């Protein structure tokens, strides 16, 4: 329910940022027509298929020569429901459950638009055995947080319900499967509940309406105008949602939620015999006598459609040029040979995109970014796209440069060195898949099975995939890669479709697009550059440092080491993920180095890695690191500069060398600064494009009384930034600031100590402590109270209200846990009032932020996006809800529903390396905080209702809040 649009998975795969990766996996891997194209039907014998035209799980295995994961146990009940389970112990003592129905927005008639999504909402609104409003509450009492652990999503073809179990005792498994069975066959569709939920659906639809959705839908209509999905996003229409009644929804549910259209998947630390028995006990007697749904209609794709151009404008859109071409989909069975061809194609796309990335990194780069890829649109069509993001007004230059690279690759092919670089990346990827198989997470395993059920993709294992890859590796030549790429990619020639989006139309309009494209396709190709790569230059940092102290921290057993140069190391070996090592380096400073005079002093820190190193440009460094599992980043948190990496034992030395080189010899080249400045117009064009962005950009100045450190600055302030200014601000911290490094995972602790000694431990003496300027620790909440009106430029029906109170810092561990629990209680209360009772808001939010950096600084806020006309009622409802927590009594059941997921979260914290990294991160400089983690569950269990109410009374008085009201630009002010 956190992501119900049905459109967002598509956007994630096909958006500009995901093009190079997402398209290779298939832009619409979850989208499929009712049957393969006629040519595919003639080429292969008919097999039983699901409603999307993919082979059902059993024939998918039968027609494939791939070796499946034998740890998966599966079957089909006599009623037709498919089930699969897999024992898995990562994270230990937890499980994932998915109930997937072949029912989505493409199954809706014109007068049913939005019904699949509506039914998903109603699944949480009462059934035969669960009263209305009790399903979420029941799960919260068991430790499942709403949204994080209890969720659902509706897409074009599927509706999927998800439960993440924080423990795997038989009682919780039984409860979870009972609830899934209720969703499948026992929903009530009470008329009053349907009416209440209608407001939530309309609110969700309203909240999602923005320039991004508008642009995406316009793009779909231009690419495939006769395809049905372009008018079937899961949000439906306001007309059909308002007209829906209980009988309509029940009929849709009964027709589509039927055993033969259903798959149940259970993965986790469970006894498979017990799980199989429980599945059969809950679902074997499920029958559905309702008329089956009609075959799914996907519409048409006209491959003979005349070429066309389109321009789409919006003030918040960045400039993008897209060329695309369509052909019939390629839908071969999932076999070893098909996966072999997939690898070859993948290398080809990656090699082209590597060329485009190299261009984007150059000085005077012709574009901001570009990507090339292909993927199926359902099983009807294959689309190949070249997408170019440019600085405003530079679309033609960017397009010409990208076209030259595309043409050069497809006409001339690839060099040996290009393919070698891609092979190095694949070597690492397949090795990681093989070695990491025993500790793959429940999420990963569940998704593997879902692809088998939904797409007919055989659930193979990491070792099996690696073995196939190694067997074909010697056959991966530039010629083989080029042949595979040419076979799949639809030619982008003079008949390509062209689309421009941005803030202003290009001079000459659509004709100019076509003329520029034709010119680029006919232009002589430039000579190919010869790329030379040098060996990595940062392997010797001097005499290894000596260990001054080596102890083991008593609460969690992390090994804490201090070197003679004051570098601190916290290292912890775990067996939680095979061949995974997480590393984090922390240097105090961060945003504490910003001042009122220089409020953006560290703004460019994250751009430093893009400048490469002193002896390696960024692009050369990317080639050097090909096939290595290392991270290379740097960011500024409130009080520190942080560099993180996920690596493996084999590459830990290189990871530490990179981090050491990053702070001792950063490249300081200006290209990343230019890219930063080029992105500013896009950023500032979107500052008020939605209610949320308007609040985020305007709130800081209000609550800080205009303190420039915490306020959105004008664009000129950011344009003036450069690396000279940044180097002056952070140079002393990089040169001598205290360093603390945490290393956790599948690592030998002694070796880790030795490697740190050779790198960070070999540096000159570091400061022992960091003392920020007293003024840096001054942060004050405004004395202003009451309503503040902000304006947005988004949809005219959208409004937002946020109430924010000043609180305090997190210095008191017991108060911190009380406030964390109060946040969860308030979230339940606000959700029940605004969403469940009033139907005014889709996703009300509550936030508690208590600083560990700024003394006496903290905030508590509640927020809801609502219909403009409902703003007065929403304001009153939020205020009344908070006042009920202050005057109480707070219901005991509400507290337990908030407490159980909090306790479960702490119980499962150390079942992942990420959790251990949180412990080890600053185990020496902030060692006192380890006691907080160790006693968090105990403290959470001990909090009483009276203590929560006391906190609410102290901090959340109505006259202490600043109330932000975000309304459309032209709307009347909501306050006198």
C-alpha cells in the first residue's frame, strides 16, 4: 500500500535514471499480452500460459534445459492454486509471504477503471473472520509495522499482498496464512466501508497527480497510442471511483480472485513440511464458482505507423530528447541458449552506455547523461530507445554526440578492451552470485520465485548461473556481442520516432527535431579515441601504522583498535552474508563547518569522487575498478564526512586504498562542478512544483528565522560555489581530522587490522578529537507560532498541512525511546482519523527528530496532503488527534500496536550487516550510545501510557506549534 499506483514499477525500469540498467532486464518485464505473437506461436508448441501469456511454472520448467533451484518446494492444489516455499535463514528467524493474483488494471472495463486498486484497499477492510479495521491492528500487535511489513501493490497485471514476518513461530504463520485466505475468498465489501475507503482512493489519486505522472502518461500515449495500458494506470478515474459500489467491487473481486489465478509464496526460516501442511490446511477448500474473467485485452501496437515527432512542455521538466523505434516482441522460452544471448546483448548495451558515460564525464560534456537500451512492452512489442538529457537549449548538441556513439558502436562494433572491461564486471557479478547464494535474503528468494510465476523465468541459482557464464566466457568476443546486439535492438534510423520534453520548445519545433536527427544520422563518424588505462597508483602510503590499543567492546563484541596516529578502527566478523564486507569511514566536521557567512560551505562534498583522484581521472578510475567490488563516495552528514563501501574480502585492500587516496589526493577537477551548476535550473524549477517540494524548500527559513545554514538559498549562491572554496573549508579536516572506520561482515579481523595499518594507519598523525566552533552548535527554533501559508505551483486541488513543534535533543536515552514510541502511536492515531474515519488523506505522516548534534534541538511533526476544500477539516482533525494524546487516556491497545513493531525492529537489528555497521560505526567516539542499542528493547517495553502522555503534554501543546499550510499559487489564503 506504500506503492499502489501500478505505474511506479514501470517508471522505475524505464525512467531516464534507470535506462541503462532497467531496459536490459526488459522495460516491462511484468507486462504481457494474452498470447505470444503469431510468429512465436508457430515457432514453438503451445504450452499452458498464465493470463499474461507467459508459460505457467510447470511448463516453464518442462520446456527449459536450465537447472532450477532444488530447494524450492512447489505444487498446485486441486483447486488450481499454485504454491511455492523455500527454506531460507537470512535474516534468521524471519519470513516473507506473498499472495499474488493475476488481476490488475488491464483487467478493468471502461466503467471499472481503478477497481483492481479499490479491491486491494478493501482487502484490509473486513472479512468473515476479521472485523473492519482489525487486520492491520492484528498484525501490528504481532510486530508487523503497517507499510514496512504489511503492504500491497496493484499493477497493470497483478495485485500482490505482502507480509514480512519478524519471527517464524507456528502461531504467527497460521495467523498470516489465515489473513491471506481471508483476502482470497472472504472479503465483506461492507457498503459503508466502501464509502469510507473511496475518500482514501481519491486522495491517493490526487496526491500522485503531478507533472511527472502527466509526462509519463503522455510518453506512453505517444509511443504506443493504441495499446490499452496507456489509459489503465491503477489510479483509475474520479468518475469510476465515485460510481463504484460494493456490488461492483465484489463482482470484480469474485471474478479475478480465483484459485487458478493465484500464487502463494512463503520464504524464510521455517520447517517446509509444516509450511506445506499449513498452506493446504488454509487453501485446499477454497472454491470459486463466479464466472471467470474475459481474456485480457492489451490493445494493439501498429508497427506500420508513420513516423512522428512530439513536444511535451512543463515548467518543472528538464530537457530530454528521445529517439525510439518499435518491432514485434521477442519472447523465446527461458533456456540456456536464450540466457547466453541475453548475456551477449547485455554486454553490448553496457558497452554503449559506458561510452555515453565517458562522454558525460568529459570537460565540456555535450550532455548531462544519456542511455541506450531495449525492452519488451508487454509481450506485444519491443522498443529501443536512445535518451539524451541536456542542459537547457543544448538538446541538439547532446543528441548529435549520443547518436555518433550509438552509430559508431552499431556500425563499427566494439574493441577488445571495451569487452574486457565489461567481462571484468560480469566476472565479479557471477562470482558474487555463486558465493553469496547460501545467504541470499528472503526478499531476493521471494522475487526469484515471483518471476517464475509471473514471467515463466526458471528460478536458477547463483552457482548454476556462474557455471553457465564461465562455460561461455571464451566465446564472448566483440563480434559475438555486436551480432547479439544487432539482432535485438530495433534500428534507430531515419524512421525513428522523436520526442522532446522540457520547459520550452526547441526553435523550429517538431520540424527542427526531425532535421537535426536526419543530420546526425548522416554525419561522418569521428575517429575512435584510443583509451589507455594505467595501473592503480595508490598502493603505498608509507610505513604501516602501529596499533596503540586493541580491545573488544563488551556489549556487542566488536573489536576496537586505535593506531598510533589516532585512527580508530571498529571491526566485527559476521556470517550473515557470504563474501560481503561493509566499510564506513567517518571524519568529524560535515555541516558543522557551515556558517552564517558561508552556509553552503560543504555543499559540493558529494561531487569530490566524480573528480577522480590526483593521478586518475574519474573515467580512467572507473576502468581501473572494473570487476572490483568497491565503493567510492563521500558525503556530508550533520556532523561528519562519511565514505561508505560494500566490498568483499578479496577487495578490502583496494577499498581501503581508495578511501585513503580520496582524502589525501582528491582530483579537484572542475567537471563535477560544471555538472552541478548545469543541474541547478532543473532543481530550482521544481522547488514549488508540488505541495511537498514547496514545503521542503520553504519550511527551513521559517523555523530557523532565516538562518542561512538551514534555509533554501537563491540559485546564485549555488552557482558561485567551486572546489577552491570547498578545499579551503574542508581541507584541514581531510588532512588531519580524526578518522574512525568501521568494518563488518565476512572478514578476518586480524587481516582487516593489518590492511588499515597499511593505509589509513600509515598517514601522519591525526587530531585526537574534533571541537566544532561554538557558533556551529547554535540552532534555534523560531518563536513564531500559528499558521504560515506557503504556495505551490502544482495541481489546483492539492493542499498540505503540517504541524511542527520544537522538542529537544536525544541526550536522555529513556526520553528518546519514549518519543520514538510516541511517534508511532501518533502515526496510528492520525492514520485512523484522517485516513480510515474521514477518508481525507492517503498517507498521513508523523516524524520525530531529536538531534544528537545540536543541543536542545528536536522537532515533532504531523502532516497530511488533502483536497484544498478539505483543508479546514483536516487542520481540525489533526489538532484534535494530537490533543487526544495529550488529554488521553491513550488506549492501551494503540500503545501495544506501536510498541510491538518497535521491539521487533530492535530484535532483528543485528540479523544483517547493515545493522552491525550501525553498531560499529562510531563505537569508540560515541561508545556511550552502544548501551542505548543494547537496552532499547528493554526500555521500549517499559514505557507506560502515563509516560507517553506526559511527553505529549510537555511538547505537543497547540500553542507551541508552527502550522504550515501549503496551497495553490492562486488559491485564497486559508487564514485571515
